[in-house]
């Protein structure tokens, strides 16, 4: 019972703090209007969150921070700092550079939230980790989608309240972890900085295969998420229709939280590897059929996007489960952090490449670029035994 309450607290805190990730995306139109930003600002701001997360995870991994210090305290400190950098968007006037800096440091703080949250969960679950991380990553997904819902619910309210709410929500999540979640019973702290741990991570073949599968998954995930509003906006323009962009964006991302939880439950019977492979296959087919998006009936489009939203992320917690399983217990936090770091580095290339391609190619062909990720992921996951 105690572990269930602990997991529930971690899940809710991850949900709260995860709202920082796409906070600017949820109000992007307002930012572009109020601060006179170029249309490509969405891709750049999203990339800088990823860039900050990458730098943060590299530092955390290189210094083995989450394996040497209390993960709960790290989570709390980063939740508070992330809330401050996120909330600073509503103070005064901004231009692109100042927004990029704030989003960079918000991403940096998320490095002490997302992988550290998984580390905390792993320290409480020697068995059933796939299920636990399914709920945990599902919470992060729902938190990522939250700003889009807030934007839809606050149509007649200043966009700054969306940013303010996500910052306060993050503060609450950090406090919950600090007060209610002590260090787990399976935590084995590393007594000192192990600079070699950073380079030892990929020496284990199974861990390497799981990590490479995750990298393929990440190539697709955040580019798809970042441009979901763009898909619906373009569909409205091309078909002279008025679909609710914020609400549909929330649903498309948010449905992934349900998929993560269901995938976690299924993994207990079918195994994390199989859940990951089938998710990659289905999301890969969605990439292949993406040129049809803008000519679909609205109902069919929404159904297609919801399916894609489910399977693009259902495999994410299972990759983390496999990485945690194959990593040494004393470097588990470092392994999760460095694998996350490299995965998110790939998202910058994917987002920026897509941003450039959509300016030179017909938009309907742009998402074919994402097919590379699922193919690469499937090839590597097949190296693991069923």
C-alpha cells in the first residue's frame, strides 16, 4: 500500500512538473503576436527547451548527481527553478533571444525532473517497473499536453495565466515529492563521482540495443508533438474548416498518457520489448501514411491523429524500463539520464530539419522524415531476445 501511495505521488508530481515542457507551445500564437515573433519561432523555442534538457542531463550524468545525492531533493530543487524560469515569460516584454534563454533554462531544470522521477520510481520497484514507468511517463505526457487544454479553457483569459498556472503547478509537484517521497529502499548511492560511468553505459550489449531503440523513438516523438497544432492549423486552412486546434492538440498528446499506462500493464504479461516493437511498427505506419492527412475527412483525421498520438509514445516507458533493467544498480540514474540526453539531442536535429523542410517541400510530405526513427528503433529492438 505504501508503494502505491508513493507511486501515485510521483505520478502526480511528474504530471504537474511536466506541464513546463510545452508551456510556451500552448500559447505560441499569443507569443508570436505580442512579441512579434517569426512563424519559425515555435520550432526554435521547442528546440531550446530540448537543448537545455540535453545540457542539463549531460551535466547530471557526467557528475553522477542522481546516483550520489537524494533524488527527491534534486527533483524539488529543479521543480522550483523550472517554475521560476517558466514564469519569467510573463514579466515584461520579450524578444526571441530572451525567450530562447528562458526556455533553455526551463529545459535544463527538466533534466532534474523527468529522468530523476524515473530514478525515484526505479528505487521503489525491483519488480513491476514497466508498469510503474508506464504510469509515470503517462503522467509526463499528460502534463506536456496540459498547456494546450489550458489555452482552450482560457480563451477569454490572458495567456499569461496559462504560464502562471503551469509554474504554480510545478511548485506544487516539487513540494509533494520533497515532503511525501523519501529515498527508495532499492537505492544504492554511489559514494563519489565516477567519471568513467558516463562512458561505461554502452558497454552492455542489451542496454545499448535498448538505448538505440529509444533513440529511434525520440527522432519521431517530439517533432510530431511540437507540430501537432501546425497540422490542425494547416488542415483548417486547406479545407476551409474550423477545428478546435488547442483542444485537439491536447487530446492528441494527452491520449498518449493512457497508452503509456495500458502499455505498462500489458508489458507485465508480454514484456517491455514486445510493447516497444509493436508501438514502433504502428507509429511507423502513421508516418508512412502522413501524406494523406490533409485530404482526410475531419472525423477520420481526428481518429488518425489519436491513434498516432497513442502509439508514438506508448513505447517510451518500456525503453526506460529496459535501460534501467540492464544498467548496474549503482549507475542506474546515470544510465537513464545519459540515454535521455542523447535521445533529446536527436530531437533537435529532427525538429530543425522538419522546420526547414516544411519551408521548401509541400507540407504533406514533411512527416515522412519521421519514418527513419521507427525503422531504426525496430532494427535495434529485434536484437533483444523476446
